[in-house]
C-alpha cells in the first residue's frame, strides 16, 4: 500500500511579517490589552507595528498570540475572542489566557482554546 505525501506550497501557509501581525492584534485586542500581554508600553507596540525594534522573545509571544487568535477565529468573532482572552479560564488555573500568554504558557492557552471550541 503506498501513501501519497502531500506537499504544501508557501502560498498555502504564508509567513506574515511581525509588523502586519501587530497591527491586526492592536485592532482586535486594543493597545491596553495587547500592551499587558506583551509587557511593553504602547510606544513599543507602535514601533513594532512600524516594523522596528522587536526582540526575539517579544516576536515569539506575538506569533504565539496570533496562532491562538487565528485558531479561534475559525469559529468566533474578534470581540468574543477578546473577551475570552480576558476571562478567567479553569484550564489555566483560573488565570486569563492573556496572563498565560504573557507568562509564556502559549501551549496551555492553545489547549484551552481547543477545549473552548470543542465545547461550543
């Protein structure tokens, strides 16, 4: 029995620039919540949105947040996702997903997001 291996083109999974991602996240989460998650001030967010001055650890956090947001966006509207990120979550020991992403627990947040969508 032969298996067909499907290859994916770069067009199917485009890598977005961090500036574009930050701009979208500012629109969805607002600067205050996004500043909280990223542990930076609004000025830093604006620099990042302009394509300047982001460190590796911050870019990783931005991309982790974007991954969870994109996953939830399959079934939920941005306002609902924003509220979900702010609320206490029993899968995260009652921390909010925003706090958990800030604290480096992106995998736990993704697991909580999966559970949320599976329960919906």
